[in-house]
C-alpha cells in the first residue's frame, strides 16, 4: 500500500539528536515527523556521558530532574594490578556548582535511559517516534522535499518543507546527497557491551591492564541498573564472539584475578573507532546532524553531547525560517556547528592517544561550557572598548540570581527557559526599549525594574553598564550587548531573525 502524508520537518533517526530536535520543534508548534529504521528503541549504553552544557540544555527542555534521576555521578577509577592490589583515583573533574554555572560535573546516564526520558518528553508534547520506517529515497525542489519511506504497512510518500538526517555514521541521507565524509580510521577496534556480571563491587569503575592495548579491560557500573558496561580494545581483524560464552572466555583471558561470572549480555557491539567530519551540513532543504555529520571516538564523552547540541542549535533556526525568517539563517547552522565538531574531534582523538598509554584525565575541556560562537555572523559586534576578558556576543549566557520586585528570587535561566529570545535591560525607561512582540521576552533589571540585581552581581557577570541591553538567543548564547541608544541597530538585527515589531518600518512594509 502506498500512502501520502505531509509535515513541515521530517527527521530521519530517533537517537538523542533526533529526539531533541523533535522536542524543540514540538514545543514551538512546528509539525514534524520522527522516523527510525530500527524496529524498536536502541537498547545499549554506548553514549553514557552527559556533559554540563548538555545538562543546561536538558533544563531548558524540561527534563533535567528526570535525567539526573535516571543516572548518577561518575564513580572513581579502580586500577587493579596483577598481584591483586588496586588503587583508586578520580579522573573526572568534580567541581561544585556556582551561581553562573549550576552544572559543573558530568552525569552518567546509559544511552537507552537518556533516550527513554527524551521520548517521554516528546510524548508530553504530542509527538512520537515511528519505528520500523526506513527512508529509501528523496527528491527536493524549490518548495520542499518529497521522501519515500518504507514501513510495516507499505510505502509512504511524505512531503515536507525540510528533511533532517540524523541517521548515524552510515547515514543514508548523507550518502544520497553525495557529501564526502573525510577523516581517518584511528587504528583502534573495541568491544562495548552491557553485562549482568557477578564478582565486582558497584562503587567503582574497575580497570585492568591500563596502557597495554592487548590487555586493557574495564567494567563500569551503570547507575540505576544491575548492569556493567564492558569496554576493551581488540585486534583490528578477526571475528568476535559476543555470546555469553564468548565474552566469558574473553573476560577470563584478560581479568587475571579471576572470579568474574557473566550471567547475561543485554547488548554488545564490536566497532572500529573513526574520526570523520562531513564536508557540508546542508544541501538545499536537507540538513545533517549528529553522527551523520561527525563521528568521534568515545574518549571524552563528546559524541552524544555534540550531536544533541547540533539539534538544539538547528531547532530554533528551522522554526524561525518556517515562520518567515530569511532562509539564509539556516546557513549559520553549519557555520556554527561544523567548527565546533572539528574541535571536539581533535579533543576526543587526543584523549584516545592518552588512553592508549593509560594516561587519560578529563577536565573542564570536555564540559562544553566554554564553547561558543564569537566567530558567528549571528554575533553582533560588540563595542571596541569592551574589555577582552568581558562576556561577548557568541558566548554562553551565564546563569545568575535576581530578585523580583515582588521579593522572590528568580534565576536568569528561568527567564531564558522556553523557545523565545530574551532581552535583559539594565534599568532603562520602558519608552526607550524595543516594543514588545511575539517571540521576545523583555525584562528590566535595576532599581526601577521588574527585577533587582543584588550587589550588581549580574551586571558584573555580563559586563553591563547602566542602560545596556543584552540579547540572548533561544539556545542560550549571547547575540548582542549594546547600549539602549543603539536601538535602531538592535531592531534591524531582530528583523533579520524574523522578529520585526509591528511598529518598525520593516514590519509595516511587510
């Protein structure tokens, strides 16, 4: 049977990136379809590290508490020696939260749990994943994309305005577009498996044979489960027996202390590590994200996080263009995210080289809090006299605590939460501010404002003088910092983003 349907955005691939994009579009009221060729949700733990910046994204999407409840903090590393002794160390930087950075410690959540939480959130917004649906072809024209999808009930033709390929490292979408995927195979092959295992405590990440690629093996207890994740390098060639018997023999050969009994294998995979980056993220009305655009070695826990933040960057831009913003806004997705992925590939590959010698420590560089888009065309140039160390357009917007005029404390992140742009104005008369409009929230901060800034803490963090405005994008990055006297410049920028006021010449002309 051949059926026909239409939607605004068709998302191919229901991993963390696909789910995040579907959630972001759904909360903006954008019709979308999310398909995956797998018959059921992914059942493994492959990407288990949730970095602090991604935790901020999860707060905005309304799932941070559920995500923390589904996981836990990274356990200490327990390095076992051949003589039966061991030593504990903490290779993950555990820093206490601050007002500006409320999440500063990586969270460990098995990937199947992360995706389950995101599916639950999507369902609350009226969406769902259509499993067992495989994209088999598509053609695009000036107005949209016509996709062919094979499913259990036959072939479906879906007409959409935009198609997004989040369909993994072997992406059908990328190959159909003939976009090159250069990079390198890193000369490391590994097993990753989720095991039911007896003989180890669950208070540490157990490791043996560090620095020896022929002997390395580790068992990480997956929080809120009875499972351990096995990780181990294996020879580049040859078959791998991933059965219970095969993995038991593998463990016995490497865990010289003995005493480990494998009761079951929930999921297992043998794979070769690669570092690759697509030449382009966009071809007309078709875009790539996640592993379809970049694949990383697992070291440093960057892959899932970088993929998810692709979707967070793309969602608001797709919604804006569909609502009337210039199509060129979508070009900034590749402009911003491709250099970010390139940097994360370099970081993860460097950490892999250290892991080969048993010397991998992960600090703030993996947290993604310092990533930003100062280089982006969306970062409105700041004044030349702004101090070099000050917050600048393109930077991540810090959190802070304000006090409402009614006396209640309010976090800056609470003001940013949701699909809108945010304008913070440091005490200026309402007649001098931009006019209210859909998609923009305006908050005055200061003695006569709706919010007060105790001890000028926020002013110091953002580097705001009296009368300054800071415009924050829907994805939590600073777009502009400028004095209220530059109102015309701000209005022109907002109009380019599809946020022209009914009182502006641009809007009246439209």
